[in-house]
C-alpha cells in the first residue's frame, strides 16, 4: 500500500514531463527533463534512459538520492493541478538493456501514443533503444496544493 | 549565458537539502545584470548555496498525446539572498533545442558516450553487449541492403536489351544478378570500413538513411575485422561467379568487365586510389553501375557487344551516379573535414544544383535520341513518364539543400527517380521482346 495520496497520484500519472535530479560526483544537483512513468501497484516512479544519455545513470549508481519535481500546469494532463516534489532512492535496472524497459511500454504509450512507431524503427537508432530503467522509490513528498507556491508545502513521509 | 532563457514558463531551482536529497521548486524569474532573479518564498529553508542548478524546460503538448518542440537549458552556479530577492549567478550551462539540433543529430553526437557506457556495463555484467537487432535487421543495416536496387536495375536492363535482341537465359540472368549483387554488397561494406578508417564517417554527425554510411562500425554493430571478413566474402563470391561466367560465356570480355567493376568498386574508397576522395567517385559509380553492369549482363546473355546496351546504360549510369551525388550533399561538411573531395565538396552549392539539373536533362535527352537513332524501341519512351518525379526531386532537393534531415524526402525521391526510370527503360525493351516471343 503506497503512502502517496490519491490527488498526488493523479499528478504523477498524468504528467508529460518532470524535472528529475540526481547528484554528481562533486555533490552538485544535475537536473534533466524526463518522462515519468508512475506505477500505482508499487507506488514507484520509473524512467528509462538510453545509454546515449547515460551520465545520470553513473551518478545514480554512486549516489541513489534523487528527486522528481512535477510542476508547470501545461505539462500535467489532468483537471487537477498540484506542484509535487518526490524525493526518494533510485535503482538502475539494467540486467537487460535490450528489452527490459519494454515492460514499461503500456505506461509509456499512455503518455506518448506514437511511441510504438518509433520502437518499430529500432533499426534506425539502435543505440537509442538500449535503455536502462531508473526505479524511484518515493520516501518523502512535498505538495503545494493547487500549485500555490506562496504557502508551505504539505509533507508526506513513507 | 542568459540570452535565451527569457522565453520559458518557469525556472526549476534545485539544491541538495540537509538530508542529502535534491530539493527542487518552480519559480518565476527575471534576468537582471547577468543574474537570474528568483522568487523568495517564506517557506524556503536554503537561501544561499554555491551548488545550485536551474532548469528551464519547454515542450508543446499535443492534443493527441505526447509533445513536440523540446528545448531546455540547465545552468549551474550559486544562489545568494540579496535584500528581498534570491539571485542565481550561473557559471556553467548545458542546453538542447531540437529545432536547432535535430534529435537524430543529438543522438549521433552522443554515440561515443553510449558506447563507453556499454563497455562499462560489459565489465559490470561480465558479458558482451552490443545493440540488439535481429539477424536480418543487422544484415539489412550493415550491408545497406535496399541499395541493391541500384544493381538490380542495370543488370535487368542489360538482360532486357539482350531479350529485345532475341536472347534471354533466366538462369544466366539470376547468376549474373547474384554475382553483381555480391560485388555491390562488398562495395557497401568496404566503403564503410575505409570511410571509418579514413575518418569521414566518424566526423559525420548528421547521417541520414541515405548518407553517412551504415554506421555499423560507429554503433558497434560489428567489429572492423568482421567488416573486412564480410566484404572479402562478398567480393570472393562475386568474383567467383564472375570467373565461372567468364569461363563459360567469354573469358576476356567478361573478365575485363569484372576486373574493371571490381577495381571501381573496391578502390572507390580504399587506398591507394580512394576514388571518392579525389572527386571521381561519381564517375566511377556512373561507369560501374551503368556501362560495366549493363554491358556485362548483356554479354553474359548474348556473348557479344552492341551499341544498344551501351546507349541504354548511359541514363541508368548517370541516374545512379546522381543518387550518390545528391546523397553527398548532407555529408558535405564531414567529407570536407575528412579530406574527401567529392564533387559536392569541390563545387559551390549553386553549381551543384545546376549540374544536377543538367544531368537529369541529359538523361531524358539520351533516352529520346537513342530511340530516334533506332537503337531502342518506341516503348522505351515509357521512361519519360518519370519527368514529374524528376521535377519533384529537383524541387525538394533545392528547397532543403544543406539541411540533412529536411533533405530526406528529396533524397528518397531522387532514388525513386533512378530506379523507376531504369525499370521503365527495361520494361520498354521487355514489352517488344515478350511480344516477339508470343507471336513466334
């Protein structure tokens, strides 16, 4: 059973993009826009990363503390809007970088319906489709209800 | 550093909190005196830090799902509280805008990183890793299989002229086709191997499906030694079949054409001749895929030479050389860097297009004159049906000249022009040949 409240789950499920941050070897935050894939059953957020853009994978392996910020009303495809910061610990899953990430395709397809057409063209960009999975297990949430940043955030801890 | 950050909805400010986790929040912002001035929220705990990143991210969501127009900027620097504002002073930045650097190019630039990471992973997992492609996909990509159409067309044309002259042996045709196709696949792979060795493919960050080589070596799909083994095998197969045909159908003529074809093919990129690097690659391709293949295919069938197949070979040779010529346009920068002095590198852009148009006009002139001179049947004028395709190719290539990814449709039309014209020309010889066969 996840500790994530339903109104927050709605944001995680319907965000087209989030700001994912890991920490580099010098203790500096490194933020990238990434497509978040929220899995209700586990309460985890998944991301995939091509080996072409693998720096973050190396950082996460050295320091698993990461965060994902869900902000910008225009990027949340839902009638509700809250700004949500998820902090947690990440694991890089890459036993099978060829096909392991394909299990996330049902979640991915919901956000990018055209993704299957790209996957079929794997021959065109073979290295792009060699992908690791980043599994983010949330431990703490900061929620600014209705996106009101002037107020203190509500905090939920696992 | 801040000149292009004004047009984003928000700044995402991130620092590492006291628990050691990244803490991010969105903020409105303005640019002032080389600094990003951020909102000062009452609940904000950390108001100064020298390790802060600020992300500016943009996408345009699509009503059908997904998004487009990706661009982002990441700045690193420090924040400090000054009176009632928080100021961020950037010291480093990283950015990507897909409207400026196409996604394919962005991926291509990142290939060395991707390969390094796969090598790291190989060590972690204790097993070999290379991009997963089915055996057929791998063969398809590594050999650039679709380009075989450039072999099928002239081989068919030579046999079609022979059939028009009353002689056609399907088994000999198939054997010729396999032999010539093997030489062509050898050419494709030798070209990749030597273009990689000589640096032209390595510095090319804007390959397209039609230019920049197969990228098999750049992506680690095969090793250089495997490439050598493969092109050697293809050449051995092609030369073996050629030798058999020479012994059975005409030693000196077939051997001469085969050796000329092999030299043009292998030394197209390979040292010491490196024909493509000296601005004669286009002529080599035109001669190789035109007169050499058409006359060879004709001779295997008829055991003789004739001016008709030579004239028929000229439009096809020119059009196949024009495939190469147009495909060199996206590679111009990389070719110039690698010292590959192709015609496109040597000529200025206006002259490149003028020559392209002039050669297309020449193709149709040869087709008409060959018929007018009585060396081709009336039905070969069917090839003129491709004139609208030629106009479309000229228009598409002119309009997108120099932009590798926008050129892709034009390059595809150019290939369609060469193959359709060649096939219609062959059909033009086959129709009277079939008619003669049916009435006798």
